[in-house]
């Protein structure tokens, strides 16, 4: 029987040495300058840390939002790293980034740390980050209704090949009829009601953006109250516009379910929360659209188990990631262990959700550590049955979890 220590080494090597293809981020290529976040001040003003700071600081929301980004970063550093122990996952992440980049934090002096990130070095940090994170590529979140981003696409801006696309359609699905004017202003004959012409024109809008950005999948985030089917515009747009276009182009529809937007508006992007969602809707949408492929991640821990069971029932459903409030070591371990036990190799354990380039370094370092721990246990359990575990088998499993399973699902013809 292969010794547990040997298996542990095989798993550690395989997980560390396998390049990850990160299937969901909010990153942009260096050419999308106005949308790039990459340095220490961007890291510190990540919305997770804003929420944590405003719990410990006595500053008012107005006073915080009235600061410059540099002042906000200084206040967050002082509050979370100097006056308090940086114990949260988001704080630890920043220290992991700095450590992996060889930056000394012993002085706890933000000014000294800032000097490692001159604006002129941005491009070099792109290459260094992908290399340190061992990441082969990331999938962006591309919103054609964001005027700043749209301008880059319509002007033919060059896109670094490491940056793949995903067509994000929250507003099309959730903000009808209010969004109809924005779509109409782009030259599509749509109106507030989902009448015949509007349906055809929404499909044409989707088709145009599929052709323009060549997405790997179409995505939307949904609230805990989302139901499918429902007697509302969201279901009609899904059934009459989105799912037909996705089917025609063999594109998965990524359903990211469970976010309650703007629970505390004073926190802006940091103000979203989580709610338990309806798993029956996932079963129904997969079962009634057997020629569509669906990716799904759910934000509530309570939905994790039933989502993994749902994936066992629908071969057109790919479960992915420990999303957002689940992206913490304790919950990544619990979730990944349970998913391997229920799904074996056929799921994607993690995505980074990175918004700031350097986050790739910590989000993947932390997740790889947990994945390696769980995968070691599972292969040791296999060896205990007398199964002759091989190093190739371990390497193949790691490659599947970090890139292969996603690619297989993208390529799959249903
Ligand atoms: O809707 C989403 O894609 C979420 O990931 C949100 O962007 C969220 O603010 C986030 O960044 N989570 O990590
Ligand atoms: Zn996201």
C-alpha cells in the first residue's frame, strides 16, 4: 500500500504545480486601464475590508466615503492591521500576497510597502502575479451595459489572451423594464413589455455581444427569492431570449444564486448579503432545458449540500466554487470534502472572484492548501481499500479540479 506520506507529497506537488484556469473573476487586462485594480491601495480598499473596517472604526460612513483612496487605504491599514490583529481571511490574504512577493511587513509601515508598487510597474505585476499564482488564465465578468467597459470592446481594444470572457447579464434579466431604455439607446427596438419584437431584439443584443466578446459562458447573479419558472419577466427573458442563444452557441448559463443586493446601501459594493435559495428552481431549470448547460454556485452554506445532490441528478449541471462568503478555509474544506464524496471528479472546487490582480496570489495559495489537504485524505482513504493509488492518478485529479473539468464542460455537446 502506498504510504500516506508519499500520497501527501504527490498531492502537494500536483496541486502546486498544476496551473489553474480561474473560471470567475472581476479582473481586466492591462489595456482596460480605467477598470484595472492592481496595487496595495486597491488591495486594501477591497470591499470585504471596507465592511470589516467600518465595524471596528468609529468613523462615519460619510467620513469614510469622503476620503481619497489613499486615505481610505491608510485608515483600513491602521484599523485592521495596526490597531487590531489582521485575523480575517481578507486581511490574511493581503499578508500572503506581500509575503509571496518578498515584501517585508515587520515595520507595519504602509508607506514603505507602497514603494514596492510604483504605477510604472503595473504591467510587470501582471506577469509576476500570474506566475506566482500559477494561473494560466482568468475568466472576466463582462457587462455590455457598463459604458466604460463597452467603450473598450467597441473600440477594438487588444485583450491579453490570458483574459477570457463571460457575458454577464444581471441587468437584462433582473431590471426589465427599467433597462429597456439603455438597450434601446444602443439601437435595439425594445420596449418595456416583452412583446414579440422586444424578445427578438433582446436575442439580437445577446447574439451581437456573443459574437463581439466570444464568452466562455453567460452569467447572472440571482437573489434568494429567484424562482424558476415564475410568472415574471425574468423567466420570459430566460426562456425566450437567453437560453435559446446559449443553446445555439453551446454556452453554459452560470447561475450565481443567493445574493441580497444592497442590504446596507451605505456600504455600497460592500453592502450585499446572503440568503438561503430555492434548490427546486435549479432542478427545474436543468430538467426543463436538457439541451442547455448550467453552471451553478450558491452563496448560502445551507444550500451547499442540496446543490451537490442536484448535480448528481442533472448531467447538464456543473457545480463550481466556494463563492464570496463561503471562500474561507473552514467552509472550503467542508464543501470540497462533501463534493468529492458526492461527485468524485465532476465539479470545479474553486474560483477566485478576484477584483484586484494581486488577489490571485492569495486566493489561490489559500485554496490550493485546502484542496491539497482534502485530496490527500481522499486518496489515503482510497489506498486503505487496497486500491493501488498512482502518482499519475493524483496528478490527473488535480488537473481536473484546477482546469480540466471546466474545459470538459465548456466543450461538452449536450
Ligand atoms: O456578483 C458577483 O459576481 C459577486 O462575486 C460580487 O461581485 C461580489 O461583490 C464579490 O466580489 N464577491 O467576491
Ligand atoms: Zn463575482
